[in-house]
C-alpha cells in the first residue's frame, strides 16, 4: 500500500496553510473524508480522528453560533494528535478559536477555493489511488492509441527499444524498467513509473535518456490504466503459437485479470507495429468486433456448405 503525507496533499491541490504547521508531515492512512457536523454539536462518541476533516459552510455557520468556551472545547477535541489535517472549503477563513488551538497543537489547517462536495470527491479519488494495494513489475508501460499496454519479457529481449520506437511513432511512454501498479478497484490497475525513473528510458549501448527532454511533454504520461499485457519471448521453433486469437489468455496481477498476448521475438519482426495492431484489435474487441470469431464463423459455414453439397 502506498503512503500519502499531508505535504503531498498540500502540493497536489495547492492548499494554503492558515494555521498549525506541517513540520510533523502527518501520514494519511485512509481515503475516507470526515465532515464533523455532529462533532460541532458536541457529539464525539464516534469521532473518526484519523481522517482528514473537511469543513464547509454548514459546519462553520453552526460553529459561529457557539459560545466562545464551546468553540474552544470543540476545536480542542477536533484537533487530536491523530488528526492529519483540517481543510476549509469555499476559500473561507478559519475561525479564530480554531486557529488558536491548531497553532497550539500543531494540527495543520488549510483552505481551498473549491466547493465542499467537489473537493471531497477530488481528495477521495486521489487518496484511493495513492493508498490502493500496490505491486511492482519488471516491464515497460506505454500508452498506445489510448490503450495502456504493459510490455513484459526477460531482460534484454528488447522492451525498451520497442518503447522508443513507439514514442517515435507518436505514442507515449509511462514507465520503463519498473512499473508500479496500483489496484484502485476490481480489474482496474493503474501503472506509473517510480519518481526516480519518471520519463527515463534505458537503451543498452546508449544509456539513460530523458524522453520528455528529447521528444517533448506529449511523449510521456504520468500514469495509465493497464488494459493489455504483451509478453515477449524468444521464438521457440518447437512451440505452437496462437495464430487465430480465439483463445484469450489472461494474466493475474493482485486480484485483477488482464488480457495477455504472447508474442514471439525473432529477427525481421516489426514488434512496434505488432503492438500497435494488438492495441487497435483490443479496442475493436471491446466495441464488439472480433475478427477471429468472425473468421471462425465463416470457416464453419463454408465447411458445412461444402459438406452438404457433397
């Protein structure tokens, strides 16, 4: 599982720190957001202190009607050592009493110009992605015609060279060598490069190159949903490879299954074009157009008609 700090959230959403501090750089361990309406009324029996606390107009308008001693009491109970951050929506300023207690306890209080509901959705989606179960796979991830293609295979089989050719053909590199994969939902896997390797590509004999510097921002992408796995293997003459594409092979990553193609590598094969075609064919199959099944149906019809004529 990935980790998210309050500093990460601040930088991601451009939040303004208005009270407390981020010196402790609190960790956020849940994607659930709390809107402490009942807590403002004094009910703290089930207060989820470990969540990010989001205050909107409703909570702050009620808070403004409380007596000073009640405001301080509520603020002290909301600002616990376990509370990672308090965020105020609509660009509103924090009440004086809340600022005072937050400064004393060091609980960071931010504000955002976004409306409460919109920001809650944005923050929840971000945290779910970052806190999702994660694994790492040796391979290359590219965005080909909008399809996230994970290219796997033994070291030296030519994955990075294929990625370079695909970028030159107008596609986008997401990750090379190591792909971090997060399962944000069942059968929904998002891949990205580790921060250290972002935009980098290793070409044997040349070294490490920065793809964004060489080809521009349109040649790279920060993350992409993985829909297709292309596994490269050195051609084995004795092995029988699928020539029709009727039987769909699957690859399991964590709890999700992805469509997998095994592509043999031998001199003279243009693997970049093959991967382009594989991505386009995958898209057509999702639209209900399956060339292999259509060919099989026509072949069966032709055999049946010939049999009947005899």
